[in-house]
C-alpha cells in the first residue's frame, strides 16, 4: 500500500516519468533506412544527397516494390 506521507505517490510519479522517457518514437519511413540500415551515425548534406542506400530506397518505393 502507499504510505500515508506521500512517499509512495512520489515514487509512482518518478516511475511514471521514467517510463514516459523510455518510450521510443516511430521513425518516419524515409528515415528508417538511414536509422537502421547504415553504420554511419551522421552524414554531411553532400553524403546524404548522394547516398546510394537512400536513393535505392526511393527507387524501390516509387516502383511499388
């Protein structure tokens, strides 16, 4: 049971806040390949615009495959 002095409530609030921070947001489809299918953690604008993985993903999505 919760303590009458509010310690239990504070613990539950801390647990709730921590749990909310652990929820992972969905990755947009366009970014999923970069997020999960590439070893790089960052790309320059030039690298991103010419990235073969990204361009192939676009080609596949446009062809319906």
